[in-house]
């Protein structure tokens, strides 16, 4: 799942996601896709990623893609553009 998909799929009230792509709220309660509710208590698997941080990364990626889509910018800096191709790859 890439960063945008993590944000798009986050249930309301989520604050973080763990290594198993399980969402947790601020009280450490895990989201249950089966029940569609916060009802399963479990310890998150590390690493844990903050949804606020992921949202900021998505914003910055979108800004970079907007800048790179400007032909004058891309034509002026072709080498830098090639280095940024990795940003388009899906994130784990």
C-alpha cells in the first residue's frame, strides 16, 4: 500500500498504522475490518507510522509532481528529474 492509499483507507479516528497495515486510534485500539469498528486490542507491530506524517509526505510528493509537470522546470533540470523518479514507486 502506498502513502496515498494508507490515507485513503484510514478509518475515522486513526492516528497511526503498524507494519501489518493495521490502523490504531489514540487509545491504542486496533480497527477491525471484520466488525467495521474499533474493538480489537492488540499491540502494534513495529515500525509504527504516524498518519499525520504520512499526510505531510503525500502533500510534499504532490507538490514535487506539480513542479515536475511544468515543462520549463523539467527541461531545465533533466538530471534532477531522473533522480526523483523513485518518488513515483509504490511505498510499503
